């Protein structure tokens, strides 16, 4: 017996309010050139290809953990720089090193986190989880 996931899909669809673009470096990293002044790799020519665009969500992977050391003092561990991207199941399958750009938001009243608009994230793990309504990937801030 198959489960009807339409209700879940509608509920989850409400959090997919970021306009996302997924870019892939078709030429590979081997053709990038080192800029000796900035120390950054610069593509020799624009070689990124738009793989997918649509609604999704980018959100922090977790909150800073509060732990109690042995002496009883409360310490807060540093926050993680990892985020997670939540995409619809129909989105293109992502690969490590794909780049996700937050192009905007369709959320009434503005984006959940206005500072994410325009930011770019590198996919660090192509398959954290795929469920019947969404695909979740781990990403890290790159710009």
C-alpha cells in the first residue's frame, strides 16, 4: 500500500521559499588559475553551467551546543559554518563542489534571513538524505 504524501508535500512546500540556483563547474577545477595577489583560484573562462533553479531553502545545520564541562561551568561551543539546503525531490541531483546561490525569496514579508540573499554555498555532501518530499544536502558558505 502506497502512502499519500500530498499533505506532507504541501506543508513542507511552505518552507521552500528561497529562490535557489545550482551551478556546476563544467570545466573542472583543473582549469582555474591562481591569482597570486589574492590567493584565490579564478576560472580561466566563465565555465559554470546552471544545472537547476527553483524554490528551496537554505538554513543553518544546527544551533551552538551548550555543554557542561567536568568542573560544572557552562561553556558554549563555537557555531558551525555548515548549512543545509532543502530542495524538492524533483531538483537535479547535486554533486560535491556544486554551488548553490540564494537568488531571492518569495516569502511574504521578506526572506527568513535577508543576509543569505546573494550568498553562495558549496555542496560538501551530495546526499545527506532524500525523503519522499525533499532532498537535503550539506553546504558551506563560500561567498
